[in-house]
């Protein structure tokens, strides 16, 4: 019975991942790094994907309460798979302050900075951006199961350069054609809630994460409102892995 329920869950996830229209977005919610560390010496490796994003992150915990994560995300902003490759990117680093309780409860705050480029294969414009974010989360970790609720607050700034000889007859037509809106004119602020559930055994978990995106404040920008992701998370403790067993005392 449990196997059938798992198959139903995976099938529902795949349906959710396919429910996005083909359009150009200049901001999409990206996978949240949650439940990464439990103690000093933890190394976390996570790889995942959504319909729009490929994600890889590597983290290390320097103490029982402080860790660091680097993430590399590639994604597409254009609906044309043949013309536009999936090589738009975001490179992000996060300082993680966390606390793992004996009752398996987990709280953390990630403070991050990232930069990247989008629509990189466009011959008529170049868009780069940077993001500052804070990501508080609350969760639960056990041997077989884990879940977390998190919300990322982000400030995003774009730099927009238009090349010469655009295909549109006027600057206004050019902006409308590419849905430029207020890109390059102002900063944007977003709130990104997420819910994460993971199943597995001890140090390895298969996770599903559902992300939502809400714009805070004004400014015209095309963004994706929600998305689902699948990922595999591996957590190992390097201190325990290489810890030498104590030798018994020898008697004369």
C-alpha cells in the first residue's frame, strides 16, 4: 500500500511540474537550501531540478551553529528550447545560522548574495543581475522523513544593456516585444514561501519542494508565480567519517 501511495505522489509531482505556460520570465523562484546541517563537520550535497531550473549546491558546517553553502543554478527564461539553451545562471553563496534540537526540530536563517545573467543567447540585449536575500526556515528531521517551511525575502537589481539594430522599429516596440517593463530602472523585492518534504534513509533524502513567489512593492516585471522541484540531498559528517576508533588499553 505504501508503494502505491509513493507512486501516486511522484505522479502528482510530475503533473505539477508540467503546469507552466510558455512565456519569458525575468525572475523565477529558485530552490531553497533548507535542512542542510545538523552539527559541526556536516557536508551537504544537493542536486535538483524544476521545469525551469537545474540546481547544484555544496555546503559545509564549521561549527554546531554556523555553515556555508555555495549554489550554482542554471535555468531558461525563453520558451524556445531549440534556439535558447539552458545556460542562464545564478551563482549564490549563503551563510547559514542554524540550531538542531534533540527533539529533531531544526531552525535556520540563510543570508545570501548571488549574481548571474539571464536571456544570455539574445542577440539584442544583455541582462545581468544580483540578489541579496534572507531565508528563515523551520523544519523537522528524522531517520526516514523530513519537512520544512521557509520564506525567502529577496532584493533584486538588474542591469540592462540594449544592443544596436534591434528587431523592433522603435524603442517602445522593443520593450513591449521583450516584456522589459521596469528592468534596469528600479530594484525589485520578492517574498518566496516554500514547503519541503523529504523521504529516505538517514543521510540521503529524496525531496519535493513547492515554491511560491509574491512581488512586494511596485514595478513591472515578468515573473513565475509558483513552481515545484525534485532533488536528492546527501548529508555526511566528515568528522565521524574519518574518526579513528579508540584502541583498547593494553595490559602487561
